């Protein structure tokens, strides 16, 4: 896994133009069974994926925190929401709440999330490869293939299974 993680940014960069063209075609002419195919591919890839041996998403990027996330996590940590915000979050250029620092404050040394049961929605759904109307998040997926080995594999499987 470590070697693949080192190679992943270059692999993603090398495939970027190919993937962008594929996603542009996918948006223009979306197959009727895309959501079903994505769910199938996502499930198969994640059966073979051990996120705990990676943790790259938590080490390199931070999620957006919705107000519901802030309420839920602050309650879990027994903090007032504003104290949680002041202690852990900042507002980014898009006016969204994000972590003050990466790697994630809540990631322990064994890649376990210390707030897993109440983690942000963005973390629960990452890398979003099983999302309905997958074609609508092409730009996000193009970013995620450089971060997540599973997302990279899902996209490669999709191109094989549904050539356009």
C-alpha cells in the first residue's frame, strides 16, 4: 500500500486527461445503468480495500463541516459548538468550515478515527464513488483519484466496464 500511495499522485496525473475526457463524455451521454454499475464497482473495490492501512484522505485533506456535523461532534466531545469551532475549525476561501490543520486532528497513529461514530458527512461519504448521479461529481472524483487508491481503482474499473 505504501508504494502505491507514493505512486498515486503521478498515476493520477498521467491519467488526468484521459479521465477528464471520459467524464466529459459520461456527462453528455449518461448510461441509464450508471448508478447501478457504480454501486457494483464501488462495492467490489472496497471489499478489497483496507482503509486503515492507508488513511491518506485523513492525512492529506480535510472535510467540510456542516452545521449538523458541528452540532453532532461538539455534543459527542461535550463541547459547546462555538468552542469546538474555535478549537478545531477555520473558515476557508469558500466560506466553509474546515479543519485548521491536516492531518486530521482526530486521526490516531494507527489510522483510526477518534470520532468515527460521529464523523462529518464528508468523511462518511468519501470518496463518493457510490453516490447517485455520479457523473455530476466528475471534478471531485478527478481530485479524489490522486488521494484515494480505491477511488483510482473504481475509476479504472468503470472505464473498463463501461467504455465510452
